[in-house]
């Protein structure tokens, strides 16, 4: 799975990783989706379905995207 890690760069890539395990996340609000993906990612890792390198790369992407969403909300562009 570490070969896939090098290709993982976006939130979509993390979604595709989770999808491999039958995990589809859509709450309706992007920041909530990201938070649920963090929980599901942790569960997949703790279940030893992915290696540490894959987990850490996906976690970094989710943290980055969560920060971006927090910044958008603070900026008042949330709608």
C-alpha cells in the first residue's frame, strides 16, 4: 500500500482510500465530512488494514483540509 501513498495528495485521494474498505462519507458539510473521515481513517489503521505510512499521509491531508475549512468559516464565506 505504500506505493499508493506517494500518489495521495488530495481529499479525493483519501476518499478513494476509504472507499476501498467500503467507507463512504457524506454528512453534507465539508468540515464534518473531514472530521468523520479522520475517525474512519483511525479505525482503518487501528484495524491494521493500512500501514503507518499510508495512515500518516492521509492524516496530514485531512488535517490540512480541515484547517482550510476552518479558515473559510472564520472568514465568513461559509454561507
